[in-house]
C-alpha cells in the first residue's frame, strides 16, 4: 500500500510528465472507481489541460482548466503508468486519459479499491472525505496532536496514529518506524501517552517521513508507484518487516503482533509500555513458576494459570468433541490421555493443535478486557504454543537440575520418571527471548528479593 512518501514520489514524478497535456479522450474500463457522476466526469474533462498536481495526506489532486480538480486515492494497489507513444499498456489498466499528442496517463489497479472524484477548486477541500484528513506531521504542532490522540483514550497508540483524522500520512510501515524511534510500545493505550511522548512521536514522524520522501519512499514487494520509479527507503527501515531479527539498539529479537488487525513489529525491550502490562512466567516443569506467580498474586496482581485454563477448555463442546474423537473415548479421562500421550508423541501433537488455538483465544480475550491492572499468566509451554508475542514482559524461571528433580519427585515421583516432561518444552532454545531470567534456587524470601527489580520496573 502506498504511504505518504510514496504518494509524494508519484506526485513529483508525474507532474512534469502531465503538465500542459490536453485530454482528448478517456477510457473508463472500471466505472466503479469513479465515485462522482461518470458522465459528468467524462464530458467535463475532455478537452481540458493538466496544470498542477498537489497532495494532502495520501490524496492526490490533479488541477485542470476551468477550475476542475480530480481527487485520487490509490488505496491498496493503485498505480500510474505514463505511456509514451509506442509503449504497451501494462496489466490491470482501469482508466486511461489519452492526450492530444498521442501519449496517455494510465491508472492501473489490480484490486480496484482506488478512488477518483471530480470536483472543483472552490469545493474540493471542503468535501467530507478530504476535510477529515488531519494535518501532516510537518504542519501539526505537539499540542494539537496531543489533543487528537487524547480523543481516543482506550485505543492502542498505533491504531490512533493510523487514523488519518488524528494525523495524516502515517501508514503501517511508518507508524512502526516512528514508534520504535520514539521508544513507545505500539500497544500503549492512548490515555497513557504524555505530552513528552507526543513531542517525540512528532519529531520522529517528521524525520522518518522526510528521509523516506528523500529516498522516494519504500518499494515493498511488488508495489511500484510509477514506471521506473522505485523507492529505496526500505533499506533504511529499522523494524518494519524484520520480526525475529535482532533489534538494532538492544539486539533482542524484534517481536511481531497484530494491533487491531495490523501486523506490527516492535522491540518489547526498547519500546516502553506505560500503563498496565501483560506478563508471562515460563520455564521447565519444576522450576518454580507457580511460586513466582503466587508472589505476584499476593502483591495484588491478577494472575492466571494456563494449565488450569487449558483444563477448563475441555468443557467447551468444540474442544471436547475433537478430543473425544482423537482419543476414541466416550468421556474425558485425563489418566487415560496421559498414558496414551506418553507412548505416542504424535497424539500429543494433535491434542495441542486442538488446544493451543483455543488457549490463545481465551488468553487474548482476557487481555482485551484488561482495565488498569497488570495481568500475570503462568504459561509453561509459552514458546511451544507460540504465545510469546502476546505478552509485554516474559519472565523465564530456571533452577538447578538437582533442585528441580527434588521438586518433581515431591510432586509425583511416578509421573516424573514415567513421563517425558520436557519433550515439548522449548524453553532452552528461546531463553534469550525472555526479558528477564530468574534463578529460583533459594527459599521464598530469596525469590521475592530477586523479583523486586521487576516490581520496581512495572510500577514506574
Ligand atoms: Zn531493542
């Protein structure tokens, strides 16, 4: 999807090509792209000459004779091709402006979400859809932006900044880049964004957009704005499209999540989230995760045990039916299941394929309802279930093998020796992705002492 720098690049590339060109005829191959009256569009524009091309946000304004203005939005895949004589028309041509000298301007759009609207100089800026586009970062001051952000208290800052009526010109790529540079977690609720944060957002948005405009925008995947005009800013992106790669600042792997449906890359370590957080406690069985969770609970945090949640999931009809048929049972029998899984790793995999998506859905629903308290989840198989990106902060709990063995024997000697507890726990492979590792090899007061810095950090 073209963003502000790409649209600016298109404008700069097109203007010298179309300036002074007179339209001799128009082919409208896909009438639905034209949102104003089609007959008027055609009859009024024939014989008119292009004088200027301007832009606001991602809207392009083509200025012609007799005060006419064509408003264009490229949406997802809209592109322009300038056709010199003898050029072939490329695929997905939807609207063609033929010029008196035999050349043409072709609008191409594979998905056809684009918009064309004929207006005039006196009215185009007051049209609803144009007027609701806010100022760009270059024209807006921090107090205006702070007020606009604050109108959306309960939304994530990323969602708010994508709203073009709050600030024009930041799309998915440049919001991720701006928030990374401003050290703000994209999921921070707008109500926790301070004036100082806003000043940083504005400053970084300007830097990012200016740099991208200088380099002609980012040509991502197949998007090419206009023939032979490719942006080069993609080489300068710090986080966008780099999930799991090391953060350029702290070298921890960048996280990927969805914020209101939009893919989002960020560093959970460098991008601080003010307000309530979601915390995961993970580690091998017997490492003492429950003791950590219990300390959080006593301090007034809302805590959840994902093993207990998983057990409750068997009550759901959709889960129960699938599990019964997988194990060929009439009723849920945990002992029977445990034995069957022990001898058949494949069965275990299939069971997890049923349980994990439901568990994720359930945990997500709790997180979505989060009010002003920190949420703490104990998730033994965090990495196995690929749930690590759902949390702001991951605590890994470790202990020495001898202490662990003692704990497990105490819990249930038979189970420990009969079952391969660690078979699916990929904790060691992902240890580096934890935000902090707690070595739990002492007593409770020792453990509390080790957690103290985390409580300090969470309550900033
Ligand atoms: Zn980082």
